[in-house]
């Protein structure tokens, strides 16, 4: 029940930040954006004290650790893969252009517009 109250409070803080953006319409844009960011930061702070917030923080930390374990491709591998993709796209574009031109000629022939 306490977590639901905290989540409700976080929602209200977020809504207050957004409402501040519209309430301060005559102020500088920087102040309006700070209003939204402050509401978002306060809402995130309140959510971090809930069970769901703690689970999300743990999940984020574990995801970050797993990302460090990934073996990323080298520059050479990346460039080779990019070249293969571009070559495939070029070949498919030429193929589809030929099919389109062939179908256009076939339709013109069937309609008696040879030329």
C-alpha cells in the first residue's frame, strides 16, 4: 500500500512539472524546461524508494554489467559488414528496377502502346 502511495506521489510530481511548463508560459524556455526536468527528477527519486524502483535499478545495473561483457566487432569487421549491406541494397535496387521496367513494358505491350 505504501508503494502505491509513493507511485501516486511520483505521478503527481511528474504532472506538476508538466503543469509548471504550461503555467510558466510567459517565462523563458529554460525555466519551463527546468520545471519539467525537476518534476521528472523528483518523480524518479520517489519511485526509487519503491520496490519496483529498486528492482528497476538492480536490473539497470545488471544490464550495464552485461553490456561490458559483450564482444563488440572491430572497426574492420564493422566496415566489411557495412560494405556487404550496401552491396546487397544496390543489387536489390537494380533487380527491382529491372523487374519494374519489365512489367512496365509488358503492360504497355498488353495495352497496345508499343513504343
